[in-house]
C-alpha cells in the first residue's frame, strides 16, 4: 500500500487510529491487490510489542484473502483484548478453531 517493503512497522501507511477514543483502532483500504496476505499488530512502530492470532503477544500472523483488487479491507484492533479482526468486503466469514475468531480466506 505504498511502503518501501513488507512488514515495516515504522511505515505509517497502514496506521490504525482511534479518533473517538473508544479503544478500537481501525484502518480501511481498497489498495490491496487480489491475493493472500498475513497481518499482525505492531505497537509503537516496532516489533518489540506485537500481537497476532488470538491477541497473543508475538503470536502467529493472521491470514486473510482479498478476492479481487480494489475490495475494501477493514482492520479493527481492540486495545484491551489485543485481537485484530480483518474483514474483507463481500467475504463470507467462517469460524476457526485454530484462530478462535472469524476470518475469510488466507495467504
């Protein structure tokens, strides 16, 4: 989405923000090409503190799939539970026992 490389927590192009102060940070984009991806939350622009699957510190990446270029992808992070939810426009959510949440498809 415009960063010089992948997995760069100091690139603020995908910065999740909480303008209303409710503890839920979000980021929405339509800039991801079709394909499989993985994500996790990095705090303070570094990997020293990060959260992956189930909000686990340093946890596994969260996979997701974008079916077509230009689809809206919403990233929503709960600062209390540290759980990142990724929603792709038009995706059918399925429950996952390994992740413990909802997801669409993977990278």
